[in-house]
């Protein structure tokens, strides 16, 4: 079951990264349907509250809100490098690195993050994201936290 869980997470990550910049509406809609098929309807995303797009997001609608906020705040430079680790049972850990470029300030910052994903019945049930340096993200976004406090979940 562990490799199957890793495959679910890989499929999710492979679909997510290009969708952040996609401009073709039909391709974007198809990609979003595939993403939703991977996510449990009551999926919960926990992003470190101190970052501009941080908060707790529950369900598909909240997932879309989180994605919109991330896309409005950041560009991803130089792609995303992800390592997948089987943590046994129903959990997969990812170690991710990329460069975040603030759409508001133009500042770029290296991002290192750990995600703990819980997989149930072949779908992502929970994702907890832990950022190595939240201060640099907040500074690069130049105080956008107030605008992006989701108040969801």
C-alpha cells in the first residue's frame, strides 16, 4: 500500500505545479477535475498560519481558495524539486524546494518545505505543510497576510 500512496501524492504534485501558471482554460479545467479526483471531498490543508497564504482549508472549495491565494501571491521560479518518503501506514512525507517570487514585490526567496500527507482509500485526506523559513516568505510578500487570511476551516 505504501508505494500506492506515494503514487497518489506524485500524481497530485505533478498536476498541481503546472496548474498554477496554466492559461489554457480547457486544459486547466481538465487538470482541476483530475486534482479533485485525488482529493477527498473533505480534504483538510494546513498551511503554517504565519505565512501570507497560511491557514486551515477544509473541502474542495477551500482548496480552490487556497490555490487562488497562492497563485495571486507567488510565481514559482526554476521548478519544484520534490523527494517522496514512505512514512508507513497511510502517510507520505515530501521534502520540497523551489524559489518563490512575490507577485507584489518582485522579491525572490528560496523555499524549503516538508509536507505530511494522509492517504485514505486512494485519496488525499489531509496535507500539513511546514515551512523552514516563514519570515522570509512574509517579508517577500510585504505584509500581504491581512489580505489573505482565509478564515476557513
